[in-house]
C-alpha cells in the first residue's frame, strides 16, 4: 500500500528476487502511472522504473467491503508495507495493532515522513522536503553556492533501502521468535543518519574539533575533470597514488609541499590539491589519461552521460539492461536487478496494469466467486480489462 517511489522501489527489489509482491492501489492508481512518457495510459516511464515484478489489485478502501477483502489478504500475508499517515490508517480501521491482531505473524512496515513520537509526526513528506530538512540541500551552500536539491529522488531511494532492510530483519526475527512485528521507517531520521555518516565530521567530538561537513566531499574541485578533449573521473587517494600522479604530470615539486604530505594534510588543503589535479588533467586527452592511470594503478574511469550507459562495455557484456516483450507496448527495456545468488541473476517481470490481477489474487486468498462478483459490481474492487 505505497505509491510514487519509496515503497514501490523497496518492494520492487524484493519482487525481483522472488517475493510475491501484491501492489494494492486505489481506483485512481499510483500517480506515477501518469508521470513521464507512455505508450498507453497508466503505464508511464516513472511507473515502469519502480514497479517491476509485482501484481496489482485495486481496492477502494473507502468502502467497507474493500477493507474486508483486504483483511482476507492480511490473513495469509507475510508483510504489509504502507505509506499512509498513521491517522488515516487508524480511521480506516487498519492500525498496526488491528492488523497484527488479525495475523500475529505479519510484519507491518509503516513508512512515515517523521518518527511518530516527535513534533513533526503526521506531517506530509516528499523527497524535496526531506532533502531540505536532513541537510542534503545545505551541502551546496557549504560549497559557496545557493542551497540546492540533488537532481534525483535520493531520499526516496535511500529510504527504500532502509525499508527493504527492515523487512528482511523483521522476517529473520519472526523466524527466530515465531511472531511478527511493527516496524516504523521514518524518512527524516533515516536521511539524517544517511547524510551524517561522513558529514557529522568534527561534531562527533565534544567540544567539536571541526564544523560539520567533510571537506573532501565539499570542495568545488571534486568533479569530473576536463581533459584536452572531454572529461575523466580520476581519484588519486593514497600516498602512492599522489606520488605517481605528480611524478607523471611533471609536478614532482609538489611532492615536497607540506600541504600535501599525508592524507591529513591533503584533506586540510583539499581545494589547493584538487585545483592542481584539475590543472594537470586538462593538458592531456581522455584516452591518454585512461591509459596512464591504468598503467600507474590510479583509480580512473571514463565519464558517462545518461545516454552513454547502454553502451558502457561493462554493462553491455554483463547484459545489465534487460528487454522484456509486452504484447501491447512492445519491447520494454529496464535496468537489471544488480545482485546474483550463486551466479544466478534475478528475472524481473513486467510492471502490472492497474488492477491486472485483482480477481486472481482474491481467488488465491480464498474468496468465493459470488463474493468477488459482488465486490466487482459494487466498485469496491476493479479488474483490468487487459
């Protein structure tokens, strides 16, 4: 019972690796079904990106009969993930204690914007809101620029990883203890944790030894570097890397510069260090630097734009992009699930149409045919025509 990106992405990961994921949607469907280019209504690009490997059922939870059908699904479910606010779930009669009373083995994972015991509890939360609150948007300000959001839904996607982790931990606990649990997954707290892994920095100490913000991440010189004919990604890091790089670049005198003696000094003087790096890189071609750095064992890679990824030799050889044939839309290309187990990759399935599996799912849950027909006729459930 989630929409947009966080919950759908978390459950897509589980579905790709074999979980039977049932996406419960309202009659209007997930809003991302209309976000981005599409070949048919309800199957837009953003929806395709986060909803592989699931089945879709439409329940109008405003209606009592639909809520009763949901409870039948709860009876045999291992996990329920939802992103509705706690107050709305309680108003629908779907509070966690009610769900767990119905099925003591179920794991209930509630995705909230904010922890329930704080003053922000119950507030709406979107990726932009959380980026601004958790400090991510302030990182560009520390670089001397205007505050800015990262141009990706980083909070939704990072929190999806937390949610998937929570599900797996809770299922392991259930296997050991014999009962389910209620897991609260607050976006704000999760993203403060995520952001401060490196950026709490000197604030770990009392009194603080430095301001928050890891200087190597914040220098404006940390970026793909312009070469004589393009860009390259290069990261000299260790003492040996810098010795080899400055020697190769004809800047051996910098090896004696006290600002660059050891990782602590380099970190304190990261702006000057990376400015020297950028200056040296600009004098040779991309191909030259790739060959040179590989010879010297300095971490290096080409710079890829989004349009380059399907042609990347690593991704091409590992068949990372999967093509799935759909009878209506034709070929649909999707990035692969990245993990392999004993050398076997996941085999994702196509994202579902809205309500594509409604009847099938309710039949499997044990609802008799006449009851399903009654639900269909009342509008409590909807079955896709495709």
